[in-house]
């Protein structure tokens, strides 16, 4: 029997979700549709009491959820997916409004929720057994307890689910704090989950950065799974140290893409550009530096420019648009700084206009900077917007060193006809996820995390489950 829609759901009223129930607050804020500048619906700002109540409810719910057999937990999660899938259109519209992303791409994110939870429900929690004459040693894993998930604004829905799926599957309870810029889809998703899951198992508290800090400091929270900027990640780790919380930090990156001389230029150049401009560059693993072999540099750059100039930027509702706006005013100003700096330093704009100005929406035409110096801001820092530098290279060891010459190490790409050769280069790049002949497309089937300042630990896939668990080793002696 196909699931019916929940009678109480409307997509215009938003609540925090505490102990299975919707809760309002005296204090409210609202998001802004970045494509139109229009104010969106009110959302309650959770108070410290709301947060404490949520953590207390999670603590109460934890023993029963932990002791629920994993097959039953999977059954409930899949039942939730079935119900969620009856709301695909509503979630897609909501995601378009809160992020401004084109409907096609919002649809991909909304559709990924079922795929994400579904894949996690096929996984087994790893265990090991060692035996000798004297003893048997069982290495097992147990859930941590109450977890907190802190989420950014670029993929608000899937990054919430990327924490909820492994946390619940492994028997933890989780409290999600969405970004104040994009609270809507996460709050609705978690409200809907109350139809299926016991109270306290998954909850949502919306609010500002201060609420994130309170969640991080809470003594009854065993782990924080944080996705966001490097600067905030460092604060989360510092505060977590006080209670020795487990932390997973999924932070920013400065991905290099290395283009080898033997590529099919016409085919690969638009793909490399898409790696940089996906979601208007607002992707932790977007390509942020492009290194093209000098023998094809001009031709390859020209193909990238041709493709980039053909990209349509605008409203989510026009299906011809490939890119939407920058998600918020603060980020728009930050990205503008990279344009101003590149212009002031006299760098060459191969595509795009140095003088950007927002109208009703925070739209920016994708932009390529041709061969800025190694110490330029656009090479060294993460713009998190649709502006990317290209540089030529001639010596493989030197370009690998240049790609690795960053404090971050989240993603990277290598493009070449000889796949074996390209994969060898991929293994020399200091990044958590390296893609050969594709732009960065993280998948729930593998752990996702960064090297160096791009983060600590990782989640997703079987290895990622362990981020939500304690090792619990039982040594059984035979006599
Ligand atoms: P941000 O660090 O400003 O905010 C992220 C979240 O942290 C928000 O919910 C915010 O309210 C909360 N927060 C802020 N201050 C806090 C504090 N002191 N304690 C606890 N929580 C606090 O990041 P953002 O601007 O929302 O997101 C953009 C950044 O996120 C980029 O750098 C991007 O690369 C990174 N990102 C990383 C990944 C990844 O998986 N590695 C994925 C998406 C985005």
C-alpha cells in the first residue's frame, strides 16, 4: 500500500521540533529568497530552554532507540522515506525558495534524501572477532548517545540528512541545528519524521550562531557533527574540548583540478568549468583552482570561456537557468571582495565582468581569472562563489606540489585520457576525495571528509558509521 500524506503538514508554518511536538517561540526570524529579495516565512528562534528540553528528550529516548534492533530501525527509516517521497514537490519548491537554486538542482537534492537514507539502510555495522588458544576478542561498536548536528546553508536538506541517517541507523538520537539562512526544509523534514519515529529520536532547534555554540557546549551532548566554515569549525572543536565531545568537522576546501595534456579539450573543458560553477560555486568541494597543461592552455581556456559565457543565471523557475544566486547578502559581499581584489590587482578576466552589482537577487555571472599569481587571494582563499582562477603548468611534480600547497585538503580532480596515469596522480593529491575524469560528486557510498584544515574525521558509508559509535571490545578468556 503506498503511504498517504500526513494530514497535519503544511509548508508555510514552521516550528522547532522538541520531544515529538512542534514548538513556537516568542523570538522569530526569517529567511530571504535570494532570487527575489523577498522575506520568507517566520521561523521560531529556539531559546536555551528549548535546547535543554530537546537534549533532555533525546537523553530519555536514547536507551529504547539504542535497544531497538537495527533491522527495526532500518524499517522505520525506510517507512519515513516512503512518506517523505509523497512530498517531493513541496520540498523542491521550499528548497528553491530558501536557497534560490534552479528547480532541476533543487530536485536532485530533494531526491537524494531517499537515496541517502536508503543506501545507509543497506549497511551493516562493522564488527571483528579475534581468537587464539586463550581467548576470543570481539570488537563491537555502540552508539554514543545524544548527538548534535550543525548544518550550513548551501545544501541544507541533504547535509542534515547526511547526519541524521548514520546517527539514527547506529542507534543515536540527534538534535539538528539548521543554518539561520536556510532553516525551512530541515525543520519540515524533521516535523514529518515525527509521524514515524519515536519522540526525541530526531529533533530540530532553529536559531542563530549562539544556539550552535550552546549545543556544542551542552554537557549531555556526546558528539557534534559540524559542517561549515573552517573558522567556525575551530571554535566548535575548542568548545567541545571542555567536555571531550567527539567531533566530526566537515569544513571548507580549495580544490585543485589538474588537466593533463592528452584530454579531449571540447568534451572536458565544459566539465571542468561545471566543477567550479556548480551551485554557483557554493560547494565545499567545488573546483577552486584549475591547472591546465601549458601545451593546451590557451585552447582549453577558450573552450571553458565559450561554455561559461553560455551559462544562464537567474530565477529557479526558469528551466533554462543553470545557476541561481548567491544564497545570502553576507556571502554576496564576501564574493564581491574577490572580484574587487582581482580587478584592483589588474588580473585578466577571461570570462565575467569585474564590476558586479546585485539587483533584486544576488546573481553573479560565472567568472574566470586567467593566470593570477600564486599568492593572489583568488588562488589562496576559498571564495565560495562563481569565480575561479586558471594557471598553466609544465612539470608534473611541480603542479602536484602547487595543488598540495594549501592548508586545506577537501577534494581534487585529475583529468586525462590515460585513466591509470590519472589515478596515480590522484593518489599523490592531499585531499579526502579525489575524482578522476569527473568533477566533484560526493556519494553516500564512501566516507566524506577532509585532510588538513578541511576537517577532522568524516561521515557516510560504512566507515562513516563509526563516527557515531564508540569501540566496545569484549575480551572473553576461555578458562
Ligand atoms: P558557518 O561556519 O558560518 O556556519 C555553519 C553553521 O554553524 C550554521 O548553522 C551556523 O549557525 C553555525 N555556527 C556558527 N557559529 C557557531 C559557533 N560558534 N558554534 C556552533 N555553531 C555555530 O558556515 P556557512 O557560511 O553556513 O557555510 C559555508 C562554509 O561551509 C564554507 O566554508 C564551505 O566550504 C563549508 N562547507 C563544508 C562542507 C563539507 O562537507 N566539508 C559542506 C558544505 C559547506
